[in-house]
C-alpha cells in the first residue's frame, strides 16, 4: 500500500511563488505607466489654468495700464489663479513662460498641445 501525503512539495511551492512574482512584476509595470499618464494629464490641466491666468493678466494690463502685456514671472499670475497659488507639476517638472506668453512644463512629455 502506498501512503498518501498531504500538502505541497517544495518544487510546487517554488513554481507558484515564481509565477506570482512574474504576475506582480507585470502588473506593477502597468500601474507605473498609468501613473505617469495621470501625472501628464494633471500637468496639462495645470498648464491650461496658467494659460487662462496669463490671458486674464494680459486683459487686466490692457484695460488698466493701456498696454496689454503677458506676465514675465509666474508670480505675476497669482491674483488671476483660482486658489491663488502656482500649481505644481505632479512629476516635479517646472513651469516656464515662453516668448508668446504661453506656459510649458520642463518635462517633454507634458507639453500641452493647443
């Protein structure tokens, strides 16, 4: 008579652990990619907010100082932003004002297309 043993062998446990490791690695890579896409979308929304503040700044200068001009520093836009603070890029990029008054992020993948 053969005796029947209960439980798993060491080989079976190792195989299950290896398979779980592969699954966890692939899922975590997927979520890291999704997180970067979320950060890029949030950054583009921040740029849109800053562009709207830039337009309000230009209009304010045009009607109050008779010379419409864009802000040269981000701090000039604070009175025209809803929460009165400069938004921060979620990926630690920095916002820059370009020649035509536009706003861009220093991270290339975060550039907003108008």
